C-alpha cells in the first residue's frame, strides 16, 4: 500500500512526529488490522507509551488507538508504534571516544529490527512462539525507521519456574529451527568477536582494571577481594575464551531474550510473543539463555539466589528444544558454551562500571549486591565445565 504524507489528521497525533502517516494510509492500516476491505476513521488518539528502561536504539514508543466504522459495524483498533534509530543519535554516544566511534556504532545494529519485521519470520517461528504483526515499516531517514505493530496484551505477573522452563525449551527450538535458519542473516554475524572487540576491549576491560572502581563505596562492599580477583583473572583469560567459542556450534538467537521481551498472552502459560529484535543474530548455541536467566537480576527484579537452580533446568529444556528440531549436541558442550557466554555478556559487566564516571548504579546498593552474587555463580559455572 503506498504511504501518503501526513497532513491534517483525525485526532491529535502530533506526538508521533515524523513517524505519523496520513489519514488515508492510517485507514488502510486499520482495515488491514481489522481484516476488512475499508474503514471510515471515527477517532484516533496517540500518546507516549510508558517504559522504564532506556534503549540506545529506541527513539520513541507510542500507542495509537481509536475506532473505525466498516461494513460489519464499529470496531476499536490499536497499534504500538516504535521508532528505532542508530545509537549515534543518542546522548550516550557523545561520550564515546572519537577513535572508536565507528566500531561502537556498528556494535548496536539498529537496522536489524526493521529487517526482521519486513521478513516472514512470523510464519516460520516454532509453535508456541509468535511476534506482533508489522502493519508498516517506514524508513524515516538514513538512520531511523518507524514500526507500526499490533498492540499485544500480556500478563505482567512475575514468572515462575515452569514459565522459565517453557521459554528455554522454545528458545532452543528457535535456535535450531530449519524454518528459521534462512533468516539468521537478517541480523548480526560473528557476535562474539564483535562484542569482544567493541564493548569489552574499549569500554569494559579498561575500567575493570582501574583500582578506583573496586574502592567505590557501592562496589567494594559487594565485590570483595576474592570476587574481584576472580573477575580480573577471567578478564585476562578472554583470548582463550574467544578461541574456544570460535569452534562453538551456531544457532539462531533472538539476542535479548529477557522475560520482558517474551510476552505472555493473558490466560496462557505456554505461549510467548517475541518483541524487540534489535539484537537478532547468529550466535553460539545457548546465547539466549544469558538474558533469559540474568535479565531480571541485572534490573533488580529477581534475586541471584534463584539463578543456579533455574540455570540447571533451563539448560536441560533448551537442550531438549534443540533435539526436537533435529539438532543433536552434547549437553556438556552446550553447558560450556553457555557458561562462557554468560561470562562475557554478564560476568565481566556485572560490576556497575558507570559509577566510575559519576553516574548512579542501576537500582542502587541492593541491586549491585545481587549482581555480585550472580557474577560469582557465573564464575562457578565456568569453573565446573570442561573446555571445548
């Protein structure tokens, strides 16, 4: 459907800025969403969608709601509009040193999400996983795009162990699905070396080796001398970690499979709606388990004491999901890959590095303490596994 320029609009949609569309285009999107031939827009309202976490590649989130008349009567409609951008446009990018800006910009590939929503991934996902329908993916300029998506109702209650197990099983099926595999290339490749060469080498390791970090009043009580030394030894061992992961078996990864990106439809316990595909990638098997297990620990929503038990059962369920898609891998190989990925994406960044630059630690002292406990659990996991 051709997009019409935004002009005088039904209702006030000015909050959308350049992500808005004209009334004719909006009517077409509404007809598509309602499954009818055409509609008459009766009213429309747009508002900022509340969200409590900043994302460097997200410029805005909005709700667009209203009602429309069609041959079958009057129906309400709703869209979630997300504006994604290169993180070079974020305020945080201004703190990146000039010599590494090109590497830093490439480390968060903002175009992944528009490309995923333009694809037919929705029709390829394993049973039990779905994603919002994209009614429009609009390039706003060379560094940003707007996504007009189905509004997804979800159950906001905290997850129990059974929910984690089901999610891990489905993420294993996603990783190995032959139907999904052709779409791996929509996202990033070589994520391990790329992450090490950008985030770890230039942002994390130099700060981790600074004495001032460990004596900060928020850090020192949580990360004692033993834990500090273990993390520094792990940092020194990074070249060997990378060499191991060079030979790891690969699969498809959502890239940020934390619970808030796996929405549960109300009243359903076994199905998830995947959102936020900005980090979609090809990655070593087990990649998605890191954010699944540690995403809520990082934000203070779940205590680290639950990590060890959840880790064991989720790894087994992920392994079962791989097998159901015809991908046989030794579970000890999977365990080792998973442990090394947890170390890279969480263990080495568990210390709130931002405090060294005068910024507040997310969640304060209590969350820093939980992150320290989780880091110790990750190091234990690495120590308990056999090198590849």
